[in-house]
DNA sequence: ATACTAAATTGTAATGATTATAATTTAGGT
DNA sequence: ACCTAAATTATAATCATTACAATTTAGTAT
């Protein structure tokens, strides 16, 4: 019941249903903060001490390959992961490091590009300072 | 004469003018194929055997900080570098790995987002199969 | 021109994310 | 209840990047 949703996702793609994959999917579904592989690993390890880091990487790779999750290259340091939902962009705050969803899809990019190359993924991100960090600065130094 | 253009770029930002920085800038200006730090390092080392990898990283960092170059996080593996020119997006071919410039700026993203967060960088990229790889496949298997 | 000083460069070592490998276990079909 | 290919695990290796400490240099002041 609890995992049925994720079982179905894997069944659709005819890839093996394992407890590790289900846990990772559930984790990404509940944690929409674009975690790293390491964050997923350490958090899930609490309830499953035998979990291997390699398994996390392998699972993320196959889930990405079958279009169940997205990878986000934005920090330049590590890959972030995101369960697939409606297309959106990301905003990364250079101060606090947070990656925030931006519910926008870049219009007419797809059409514009259907001229030779085949697009399989669309990624957009911005970098700057998030509202919260800006507000903190104002508090600190006076407006 | 040859390096004047790059000297000016550094002067504008009041950062020190060193032969290493000038060479890196010239390299990025001539090589618009989004090289990695390692590629820059090995290519420039040919004419300057004492060049250090750390210098390349340090220089790229400061050039990026002062908005003279751009960093591109797209492969998830390493950072790519691009001399600053008009805003454009990128297309990465999943087959051959090439990163191609797409001369498009996502319209009205900037305005849409001026609601709290401050945008300092706009990045957009697509992944898929480039025209050349697609054409090769057709050649191979018949159309 | 010369001397000075903070900043840049260099080489080496350390770090941290990710991948490779090989042995063990398991999912899912027979 | 098998069987087998695929998944999981632990460990070691790899690769990009950063930290560090010693040396050199750019650019300013003398």
C-alpha cells in the first residue's frame, strides 16, 4: 500500500523491484530538496544499516536511465537528484546553497530546436541570491 | 598587441595581469568548445612546461568571479569553461559528448523571476542526440 | 630604476564524489 | 522450490578539485 505507487513506477518500465529502489524513490518523493547521493545514502542507512553507497549510485543511475528521476548538475561539485514531476527550472542561491524549484518551463525552446538535434532533456537554472538571504542582509545592515 | 584585448579585460576589473591569465583567456577565446580545466592545462603546458594545474584552477576561479568567463555544469563529471560572450544556451550530445552552443536566450525568464530572488546567472541546457550522431546512425542502419 | 609587499604561481599532498571489481544475495520466471 | 541473470554489498581505485606551504612576481611606492 505504502509503496504501491513506486512499485507501479518500476513495473511500468519492467525493471526489477527491490526494497532499495523503493526506498530511494520514496525518499526522493518525500524530499524535494534535490539531495545528493550521499545525503540519500546516509539518511536511508539509518533504517537499513546494510545499505551500500554503490547501491544508491546504481539505483539512481537506472532510475535516471528509465526517466523516473532527473539529475541536476548545478553546483559543479556533485550531482543532485529529483523525482520526475512537471518540468520546472531551478534557482541556486550562491549564499546559502539552497536549490529552489522554479515552476516555469522555458517557452518555445523545444520547437525552436527541432532542427537537427534531438532533445531528450531540458534543463534550466539560475544562480544568485535567494529572497531569504537578501532579507537577512537587510536586517543586518539596515535597509 | 596580441594580448592587448585580454590585458584590457583584466585591467577593467583591477585584477593582476599575469602571463598565465592572459594565456588562459586567449585559449578560451580561441577554443569555444567548452574545455575542461584539464584540457586547458595540458594544452597550455606545451608552450609553458612550468604551468601548474593549481594555477589553471585559481585563474579560472578568479576570472569567473569577475565575470570574465562562465562555468558550465552539464556533464555532472567536471566543470566546463566558456569565455563570456552573448548569452546562449548549450546542447550536450549524449552519444558523442560534444557540447554545442545554442544561440538562444530564454525569453522573459528574467522578468518573471524578479520577485524576491536576485538572478546573477542564467543557464540553460538540453541533452539528447546531435544531428551528426543521428545522421551517422541512419548511414549505418539504413534510413 | 629599486625595493617592497601583497598576491600569484608552483608542486605536492589531501579530499570528496563517483566508478570498477569481485563475491554474495535476491527477484522473478520456470 | 529451483535457477539464473541481475542486484547488492564492501572494498579499492579513479578522477576532478582543493588545501597547503614555499617560492616567485606584479605593481606600487620610494
